C-alpha cells in the first residue's frame, strides 16, 4: 500500500530538515582519546514542520489521509514546491542523457552523456533510475569518458547500467512516517501541530 498524503505534507511544509549522515559510535578514554566507528545506516531522514494556523477546512482532508496512512504506509515524495525547488537540490551540471555503470562501493562510472562539459558538482542529487535510491555527489565531476562519480554512501542497487535522474522536481524518495505529531483545532477553526513529521527512507 502506498499513499500520496506524504507529498502534501512536503508541499505545505514551513520547514524541511534533512539528515543523511551515518550512525557513528564514539567512546572517550580517561586520557580523552576519542575512538569512532561508523555503523553505516546512511539513510535519508526528513523532519518536516507544518505551518500552524491553517484553516481546518483546508487541512481536514490531509489529516484524514495521514491518519489512514499512519506509520505503516510507504509514500513517494519530491521536493518540488515553489520556494524550495528553485534552489534546494538544483542540478548544478550541464549534461543530459547520463547513464552510469554500477558495480560495488560508493562510486559509479559514467557510461554515456548526450552533451555538456560538467557532469556534477558537489551536493548534486542523483537517483539511480526512476525507481532507484537517491544519493548526493561528493566531489565535482568534469565530464570525460569513463568519469568516476563518488557518492555519499555505498550504492544499494544491484550491478548494472542505470539512467541518472537529477533535479528536485525529478528525483523521488520512498519514505515511511516514523513520527506523527498530534493536531489541535484552535478557536476559530485553525489547526496547530504538536511537533514535526519525521520520515525515514524506505529501503525495503
């Protein structure tokens, strides 16, 4: 079962916070020596704050859909709302028609590019195919045949060749809601929220 209600939350968001860092365990000895070990877990996590003060008449449909979806339903979301998509995640290169070869590890090799000179700049979002996972590019990549692209985490897709999707209005995250704030109707029929919605990338 999937839902479109999560997309409405992103579309109406007052604030969006993203976290894709790995889980890290740290210990400190008595002489203040720090030891760190990465536990992996580099999944996308979103903290989405809905605006308070929206009329109940505008929110009741969304609330009903979210209540139905609850924390067990997968939804596909994009960051394509005006005010976010013209700067957050905008593709910084100028290539089109890119495909990449995936083997193992956190790099992919560009297989083909229709045109352009700059394949990626650090921070670009990239998705492996229309239904693949989303990654960010770690370093700038000036296009050349067989150029290597370093990503923020190991590639989760199986080995093969994938079309590379770029741009906030094109890439899609598959997510599950892990924290659902309570809502309150204030005098006058306006809705307020007890906190923010929290979403985790769905890896299943």
